[in-house]
C-alpha cells in the first residue's frame, strides 16, 4: 500500500500510515465519468457501503479518465480518496488523440488540459507506468521496517497489474493477508440485505459469495419473471393436459383464420 500516492477530495496529500491504521479491506474503485448509467449505481452503492464501515473499509478512486476535470468530478464531495492525477498516466498527446475529446468531452473553456504542457509529476517522483518491470517488488515484500523507498504505482500501472479491462469496477484487497479478494464486485453484494454477509467474508479475508440466484434476479428481473411464468405454464400443460394449453389454442385459432 505504500506504493500509492493518495490525495483527498481537496487535493491534499494523505498520510498513508494514519489512513490505513485499523483498515482491514481496501476497495480500488476504477471509474470514469464517461461510464454512463452504471456510474450512478456504483457511486451510490459504494458510497453507502463505505460510510457503514468507515474505519475498516477504505475506498481508493482510480481514475481512468483522459481529462483532469473529469477526474475531479469523480472525487469532489465523495467519501473516498484518490490516486494522484499527475503520475504520467495521461499525457497531453494521449488526450488530444482520444475520441472522448469530441462532442462527449468537456466544452471549450471548461478547464481541459488538452492544450496545456504536461504538468510535472506529483512530488517529481518517477512513477511505474503500465507493464513496466517492478524491480522493487521483492524489496516491498521483505522490507519489514517499511523505510526503504519504493517507486510508486501510477494509475495505469495498477490497472495493468490487476488486469482491469473495463470501468466502472470495484476490486477488494485484504491488508492483513496481502491478497486480492474480488475483482469486479457486483453491486448487489453491497446492497442492503446482503452487504453484511459480504463484509463478514471480506473481514475474514474471504472473497464474496459466488454468483447466485439473487444476482440473477437483480441483474435481469424481467427475464427472471418471464422464465418463471413460462416454467409454470409448461408444468400446467404437462400435468393438466391440453385443456390448459391456452397458448396453443390461441395459435391454432390464428392459423385457421389465416
């Protein structure tokens, strides 16, 4: 966790020792403002869950946006901290070539950095970029004092390290065991009625329960209802006989009419 450079919603640096003191589980929330409708659900559900476990569960927002103003929109007045923006992940050249800078991008004069020079890296540190060899990895595991300097992770490096291919997504990490618990946590796991079960598992260093019936119902309630109705109708005809095959009779009447 000391490979991270975090700031709060006001852009002030976060003291890592104080921030992670007493924390059991960390949620890495990879997100972007162009994610569309799922963004509102993720924001709301993760915010509510983190507020219920404010001292033991911390959320780190990892922006995969291409404009700093969008990054700020994802951190302002939110109950989480974020990985710093100026870590080499998003260069002016990359932003200018992005399709997001068309009609979907911020309007002219909104503070976009497209025409700005690349800002100096945060604290002038040399951040690890995507898929760059991490020669400090073994040292990070063996330095029990925690005093050795280790190159910090950039946003793109962390995304590559965790194999993140889409956003928004929430990944969870158990500090005591130093292991990832879940990738792409379903928001249904954090909703009321299931959140405490999920937290009980995370707290013990276990992944959330596997995909179950409740996930199916929450994901596609209409499809689930139609499936249940179809199965009941099939059983009715199977055991009650063709007298109950109203759908078949209806189709037959239309056939005779044509």
